[in-house]
C-alpha cells in the first residue's frame, strides 16, 4: 500500500496531531491517502509502525511524523520532496 501511493498517512482516528498533518498536506495541494486506525486495531498497526502516529510515507519511503513534516515545511524541504514523489504537479 505504501509503495502504491505518492503520500500516505497512517493516523489514529480522532487524533489532533493526525488532523494537523492531513490539513497541512491538503493545504499544500496534496491529496494524501489516509489510513485511519481505530482503537481496536491499534495493537497490530502500532507494532509495525513502532508507535509513531501520525506516520507519513512519501514516495514509498518512511518520512516521519508531525514534527518531521512541520520541520520540512518550515525549511522549504517538503514541497520539493512532494513534487519528486508525484504528489504535486506545480
């Protein structure tokens, strides 16, 4: 699933940090694939993602969580990465 999408966000359902990541990406013009994890499914997914929510993958590669996305956005690194991954066309 990760390799098939330019940007994918694994988010905990109802999590404010996940909401911020989704809003930032959509505000930049990205339409990320979002996989929302429900509380009942957390154990299996958390083990695979090492307890990091939201988990963002760009271009099939692990990128990071909210802190990494925000830092990349502030430094201007995020937009070129999104373009390279095919998530932005402008």
